[in-house]
């Protein structure tokens, strides 16, 4: 092999080594970037999960309070209904007593 051919092969080998090293360095850089981005995404997902957890807790507490409010309203309305029924019953009973009293007086 001629000296020129040996030199060309040597240069080619050197160039191949440089390109391999550059590819290795770029791969390390990409891997590092990917690792950092993965950490960022994981942190973001964790933050979102915490936020969703807090919103869910707030929703549960709000629902619980709303349910209590509705229950109080239902109980109050029921008591009002019972009171009105009691008053009407007393009115009807008083009217019935009056009618019976009048019938008794007419029967005499």
C-alpha cells in the first residue's frame, strides 16, 4: 500500500473516531436533556395531581355542606308542614266540637 493510501486510511480512521466521539457526546447530551425533561414532566404531573386532590377535597366539603343545608331545609319544611297540619287539625276539631255542641242544643 502506498504512503498516500496509508495516509488516507489513517485520516479516514481519525475522522471516523472523531465522528464516533461527537455522536457519543451528542447522545449523552440528548440523554441528559431527556432526563431533565422527564423530571420536569414528573414534577408538573405531581403538582397537577396535588391540585386535583385539593380541588376534590374542596368539592367533597362543599357537597357535604350543601347536603347539610338541603337536609336542614327539608327538616324545616317538614316541621312547618307538621305545624300547619296540627293547626288545621285543631281548627277542624274546634269546628266539629262547635257543630256537635249546636246539634246537642237543637236536640234539646
